[in-house]
C-alpha cells in the first residue's frame, strides 16, 4: 500500500541523475511467491549532476544482500528505496531481492496472470522488481537471464541463449527501466516474418495462451501493415532481429510498448469474427500500430521525465490516427477521433481534473495517463503539422530522429526542431502545452461591397490553479460556399493569435456561407449564431466531410436542448436533412451511420451547463428517446430499402467497406426497433454470424424489453470466453432503462463470473454504469453509492483502476444541489477509506476541490 499523503513532484524541481548506468545484468529465479532477482549494474558518475547522492528506487522488496565492487554493504532502506555510500568513480552494484508475483494484485512490476509471469513497468513499476534509478532519463542496455520451469521465457531484445530451465535475452539499445519486460508461461506463438526496407528479415511472434492462437491472424497482419507504413511514411525501420507481442488477461492498460516485447491486454489483440465486433477490430489495428510506432517515438527517443509524457504519447497517438486514416476512411476516422476527444478530453478540460498537456506537478504519475496528455496532445501535434505544412513536417521529423536518437528529451527539444527547420517562433504555440482548458471561439461575420469579414474572438476559461489565460495560436481552417452550394473559397488556414482578430475575403459576388474549423483544425469550442436552415444547407452541400457531419450534429443538439428546456426546436429541418443524407447514394454508409447517431446524453448535459442550466439527466434521456422515435417515424419509408442495401453476401471482413455497411444497418435497426417493438432485431439476432450484428441486435432487444432468452443463450454460448463475456456484462447495463441500470449493475457484481481483480471485468460493469448517464445519476443517489462502494473495495487490490474509476464523478458540479450533496457524500466516503492509496486519494481530492 502506498503512502496516502505522498510528496508532490514539480517539473521546476527536475535535476539530472547523480549516476548514469552503463549496463544492466538481471537474473530472475522464478517462483510464484518468492522470485529472486539478482541485479548487477555498472554505475558511472554523471558529470552534469548537481549532487553525488546515491539513491535507488525500490518498493515492496526484501533485500537479501548487496555489494559494491564485490564488498558487502548495508544500505539504509525506506519505503521509497535505499541510499548507500558509494565511490566517486565508476563502480558495480550487485543486489539480490525477493518479491511476491502471486500476491501482486496491483499488476505493477512482476505479477502473475492465470499462472503466467508478466510485467508492467510504466510508469514506476520497475521499482517493485529490484532496486534501480527508476526514472526515464536513466537509459542502459539490458541483459536478462530467466530461470524457471515455464516452457516459454521472454524478455526485451534478441535471444542470446537458452537451455533446459533457462533463457537469456540481450537488448543492445539503451532504454529506461519503464520499458523493461518479462513474460514466462505456457504459451503458443503465431510466427511470421517481415523484410525491412533495407532487406533485413525480422522474425515476428504473437504469443497467447493455448486455445487463443486462432484469434491472432488479424493482429499479425496489423503488425506487418504498421511496420510497412512506418517505413513508407516516416522512413523508420525496425532495429532488432525479432519483434514479439504477448496477450495477457490481467492488464491495467490497453497495451505497452516495451522494446521488442510488447505486452497487450487480450482485448487489444485477440480477434475473430465470431467473438469481436468491427469496433474491436479497428481498435486492435490502431493499438498494435500505436505500440509499434513507439519503437521510435517513445523508445529510441524517450522522455526526460514524466512531465514530458505527451512527447511520446501525443505524437504516437497522432501517428496511429494517421495510420488508421490511411487504412480506412480518412473522413470517418477523423470524425471518430473528434467524437472521442469531445467525449473524454473536453469533459476533462471542463471539470475539476483539468490539467495542462504538460503538467507542472503531480502526486501520482499514473493519474496523468489522461485524454489530455494523449488525445489533446495528438491534436496539438496535428495543429503543428497544419501550421508548418507537409514538407516541413517531414523535414522536421527527420531532424528530430537524427538529432535525438538514443536520448531522453523534452517537449522543448521537440519544438526546437521545428523552429530550426522552419525559422518560425513557436513561443506562443507552446501555450498549448502550458495552459489547461478548452479555448472558446466566438465568430461573427459581415458582408459589404464584395468583402466578407470574419471576426474571431478567443477566450480560455479558468481551470483549477490557472486563471487569466493568454491568447493562443489557433489554426482555423475556413472554406466559403456560395448560396448555390459551390465552393467559392477553398480551404484556407487562418492563424488566430489575438484575443480578437478579423480576416477579410474580397471579390465575392454574394454573401457566402462559411464552413468553419474544417477537419476540426483545432481542439476548441466554436460558437456562431447560425440558423437551422444554414446548418441544413451545410449538411447537404459542405465539401468538408467533417463539417458536413458537424452541421447535422449541431442541428440535433439544437433539437435536444430545446426539448429539455421546453422550447420549440428545429425538428423538421433536422429530420428532413437526415432523410436527404440517407437518400444520397454517393455518401459513405459509415458516414451515414455516424450522422444517425445523436449527440450523447453527457454531451447535452455539458451543453446545457455551459448555457447556464442545471442539467436533469432524466429529462435529457427522455428528450433523446423522443427524438429517436421521431426519427424512426420520419424515416420509416427509407429504412427498409436502405437496410436491404446494406446486406453483405461476401464472407465477413473487418474492412472499412463492410464495417460501414454493418454500422448503418445497426443504426437503422435501432430505429426499426422503435417501430416494431424488436421483431426485426430478434430476427437479425437469430441468424447473426458475426459478433457485430449479434451484439448490436442484442442491445436493441434489451431496449425493447425482450432480451431475456437472448441474454441467457448468449451467456451459455460464450461463458468460457472472457472477452465476449465482458461484452455480455457491459451491454446489459449500457442499454438498460435508467431506472434499472443500478440494480442490474449491482446484480451483475454478484454474478459468479464477476471478478473485480480483473480490470476488464471490473470496467465491464462499473465503466458501463458510468456510460448510462441517467442511470448513474439516479435521483436517489443509488448509482453514486454503488460506484463509491466498489471503488473503495477495489482500491487495496488495484489502486490504478480504482483511481481511474473515480472520474465517473468528475462532472458533479454540473448538477442540482441534491445530486451534488450525494456525490460529495460518496466521494468523502471514499476519502475516509482506511489505508486509501495515494492514487485514489489524489483523484478524490482533486474532484472534491471543485466544490462550489
């Protein structure tokens, strides 16, 4: 258990390490409850250090012995690590420690997952393996010997020896300890190979437990596509003889980019048409690409300290988004990226957990693996590319790789590369890393004597610990359309740098209709007084796919907010525009499917809050259901024909074309269910031969109240497949009527197949409850009490997951006084939990800090 009141770490306090490491030799003698780890580390004084204090991180370790240059020493040991007198010269440190992998339920360091040894060391897990300077700016080559009775024993790098009961691996590339990996168990591999652009053959292995090897073909192909794409787009070639992925059942994250040995949550790599949805396939492809791309943006060039986390994560998220856009529909991929950003990061920016892309301080670094660091960090990279252009982007990246290969770097190092490449001063652009919050843009326009003028005002609201924000450099991509729908001014990027700024377009024959923030060129909230007719016009005519979708979404938000507040809304323009889009034979089915999806209930709650209303979750849910019913009735003549056109005769493939058709078919099925009470959904479910249609139709049946038999049959068929069973848990809660969601979640938490120690299963129940807003925010507070109770239970077992689940409460200041009081009580109850971890303690304190 961690200290509940740990020290705050500040970026301003960074100092270089006192000693650097030349090489590391580790020997693991595996035993479930008593693994011995023998380390031999060559230290050298750091000439740039400000002190010669020798400190090694270490937690939950039993020290057996320690020597310096062969002489035994007795270090001073604390809960955080050890100190020792050392020579002011190069020396060799040796230590032997004992650890308990089987008892490590936090899943940090070396732990066991269903009999398999595995590791997770990012961010600070290596200190639970042995005493070491566990910080990212200490990099060294590792040689690892593993001894035990496991049939397969793996670590980073290339295999350099093996025999009965042992294996040795050597990683020649210097790396920080957070990239260390070890896996040992009874595993089977899908094997393949890849020939790099220089002609080198790389062995590829994707390891799973026996029985799962049939779900690895897609992952292997995704890996090879990623390797080829990184060569073609960025010129980056793989640098070891072998690349390996291991699927692990118990894993806190999605995956981890350990050098040459990526460890993946099973949900992020195993796939088959029968057990995985189209969304699962797309996610798996993106995550495999993300972790592989880290080989250069994260491993070969890593972070100097954890305040630079977005240096590797924001850049690599942007790269995996580029990859997905190239592999699938660029327009649909961009819309999905923005939906995720708004759903997670905007929510974060608008609440008590708002923080900078580069935070100034933290208590637990695990709490800063956030949408702000990842998704907003990626948007910052996207803006930078838009500002410098494609050619200078590639030149700057080439310089970045050449200049910093093998180094632990900072965000300033990254931006300096672009300044040196382009000659631009990026000091104002740095504010995207230093200022928290989502900027608000207010746009007005004027047309006179052939000149159209746009005036843009920007303002970034106060966030915890930050007020009086400075104006940002915001790229706003703009196009202008004539009243007949023709594009009169193609996309132009306006650089907004002042609190208020005007831009003129001359020589126009008529007042144009502006298409603003094309492609979502900056992560901002844009406000402009716009009529329903103009939004319908853009939905029909805009040449920018994102803004075409955005116009429909804005219309839907107008309708929903009007329903909630008792005003008349533009239902007819919205429904007519939606019908016109569905009739458009040239529109991508995936795009149509996205257009059918209404803004989420949480999105509407934030919109109402921003407008000065205290959102009522029940009224929002009722408004959403009413609009869906209206859409079903308005489109009922279109639905049967269009649904029939989405029939796929070819064998299942998780590609963009088939996935788009299935997405539209399920969107139409959702509407049909509101007309026929679920009869069509029942028919689809009965013959579904893939998980996309099976799970989608099951959700429709749940909402129609006729899923009891289908749920029982689903469980009977899939009870031995953990990943599919996670879906079974989740779908019952997500699709539940608000009044039933909490009781269903509580009942499922008592199900024999529920296991709170497995992160996937815990998220399948309680993550799902948070995804049912009207259910979680039940007026009697039952959702709050149930969530708080289980967070408190989970915290001593897995503090990371418990802390992340507290974000279900982060929007609490939006709501009415009674709900606020009940949420405060739930949070204070968590805070009073005896022995509460620092992970959860920090999160609860930050959320409570938003009290009105």
